[in-house]
């Protein structure tokens, strides 16, 4: 079955960095684009960024553009999100996701808290 497992979240101060990972299995990772989403307490889930299957194309929400970088290691079936210059408003549970044959798949999420 499709599995996506996020890790790397934690508590950091504003301005600091984190790198999230999403280890995948159960599908041909190299064939699919991958997304990061986040959901803050009391808020709707928000799309953050996407990367194409090859890694050649990336797109970012305006809220994170210039600060976050999505990447993938297809040899390791792993997706990454490098988050720099973190702000309190980045506090959320971060999820990796993909769409396979019309269905969305999600990981369990990893908590990122940005607070002084």
C-alpha cells in the first residue's frame, strides 16, 4: 500500500531552519509529482509547494516563496522540504502528499512549531 512518512519537525525560534523528510513506499515514486501541505490550528489545510516527478519543476505558495525549497531524491524514494527563515505563521502540521490515479494520499504529518 501507499505509505508516506514525514519526519524532521520540531520547535525552533523565528529565523531558524528545519528540514523535513517524507519517506515513501508502495508506489513508483519516480513517476509522481509530490506536494507539501500544512495545516495550522483552527485553519484550513494549505498547499505549500510541489515538485514534478523528475524534480525539474517546482512551485511555491507566495507565503513561503524564497524561504522554502522542495527537493527529492528519487534513488531513496524520499521528498524533502528545506525551511529557512521560519516565521511563527509557519507553525503547522506539515504533510507530504501525492495524487495517484485520481486519489490523494497523505502522510501522518510532522509538527513544526516556530516560537520565541
